[in-house]
């Protein structure tokens, strides 16, 4: 009787927890999804206007000065971006709610005036900040607050990027590699699906890229893809080091944030004029589309690294994820054209492999590949992601990310990325 009573009590507690988290997740999905929809619409208008008026990039220095002033007035000059969200998941800090409106305005401004940045990093900060505030309003304890922050991250990523399955895994995987918090699985799933459905109903659709020349799995193509995975690991290390070094050097030699963002903006304008193209402004979706057609410029991946490193290094806001997709896709296209393998297949592998290398998130990378490209080429995606994950070492975009398990041995190492 005691065993039966204990089981019934446990079942009742689990049912209450389930219903409680379903309610919290639905609220989070609707709130964060709604903000995500506004963010996507705002980015769409900004990118469309910049596309029709490329000369607006001449206003980049003034836009940068305005953003620095905005962050100063808001008393948020030491913004750590996505690292702050990850730090919150480690119970090492709290996300201020003002991060949400600031990153919303700053990212749209960066895109409007031609900075090279993504949107998913901003999505994580939006979702994390709003989720943390919901935790305060609902008076959740520290552990439950971390769960609702993950719900917010999932909802924002899902609404803005359109990959609801990957959004669930990424929020659980990114903070501690090798130590996923499965307690967040159901809440993140619910929040992600609600936000995705809301965004779709409001006309926000995911970017679609098609592998135009799929190849049946065979030994020779697999060996080429393995080589591509190795090279993507090196590219991911290069990208991370470029971002870290750029930020460090700009702060060292131009310590005044106003001078730093003005000078860096002039460098971006000068490079744009020299190259006679605005292709490297914004997230880089245009270059990804060209890569899947096998037509991306040969040096596009290098220039995207340079433009993104400068843009984020001088203080503009946004994300690194879509730029990493762009770098991987354009490099994969170049690789495919050089070795005579399907450029679109190599672009797809390059996208997920570089993303994996910079985020250290192999499961998320695979799920993104499956959601975006289907299962026809999944074995090639698997090869690229697995090799890039291992050989990218312990570098990463996020300095607060913890690598719990070694990539080379079955042992715990518990170190931060660098």
C-alpha cells in the first residue's frame, strides 16, 4: 500500500508540474513569438529598404554613434550579448530586461545601414531576456527561471529562423556541451511549436534552400565530404578567432567607443566601395542563395568573415549564426566547384559544418540540416558535422559556453571555450 501511495503521489506531482510548465510554455511561446514576429517584420523592412537604397550605408557611422549613445543612456555599455544569456543558464548572472528592446533596436539599425550581422544571436538575447523577465513576474525560483529562459530562447529562435525542432535542441545544448538539461525538453518543445505556429500564421516563413544536385551516398563523394568537414573545422576556428581578435584590437587601439564605431564604419564603407558590391551587408542570405546555385563569388567566405568581424568588433549588434551559415555555404560552393562535386550539396554541408564548429552544437547542427534540406543527403551532413565538431577543438563564438566532455577522450574536462 505504501508503494502504491507513493507512486500515486509522485504521479500527481508530475501531472501538476506538467500542466504548470505547459501553461508557462504557452505563455512564453505567445509572448516571445509575438516579439519575434515584430522583429522579423522589422528586419524585412530594413533589408528591403537597404536593398533599394544601397547608398544608405554612408549613414553607418552616424547610426553607430547613435547606438553607442543609446546603450550609454540605458546604462548598458558593457553588453555581453549572448554570453550573458549563457551565463544566466549557468546561474552566474541575471539578464536585465532592457537587453530585449536594446538588441531589438540595435540589430534592425545594424541591418538597415549595412552592417554585416545575423539575427539569431539577437533572437537568443530577445528570448532569454523576455523569458527571464517572465520568470520574475511568475516568481519562479532560480532553477525554474533557467528553464523559462531556455523556453524563451527556443521560442525566439523558432519564430525568427523557422526551425522549431532545432530551436528546442539548441536552447538545451548550447550552454553546456555534453550536459543537456532534459528537464527543459517538454517546456522548450511547447514554446517552440507555439511560437513557430504563431509566426507562420502571421506570414513569417523560414528561408528555404534546395540541394539542386543531390548525390546518392557512395565512397568517393563521402571522402570528399570528409575533407570538406576538415576544412570547415579550420574555417570555423578562423571565424571565431577573427571575431575575438577584432573586438580585442579595436578596443585596445580605439578605446573610445564613439571613435571606434565611427572609424570602423568608415572602413566598412571603404571596403564596400572598393569591392563595388553591397553583398556583404546584412546577414548574407543573398550569398547563401547564390551558393546553392553554384554561383557564389570565390572569395565570398573570406570577405564575409572580414565584414562580420569588423561590424561586431566595433560595437554594432546582431548575431553570428547566419553569417556562419553564409561563410560555410559559400566556402562549400567553392569547394564543390573545385573538386567537381555538387556545389549545392557542398554548400549545405558547409553551412551546418561551420555552424557546428563555431557553436560546438552537433545535434542542433544535424537537426537544422534535416529541417532545411530533408533526409536525402543526411549521411553527408552527418559526416561533415561530426568531423567539424571534433576538429574545431575548443574554440567557439561564446566565451561563457562550457565544454563538459572532451572531444577526443571519454572523460570530463569542464572548460570554457576560447
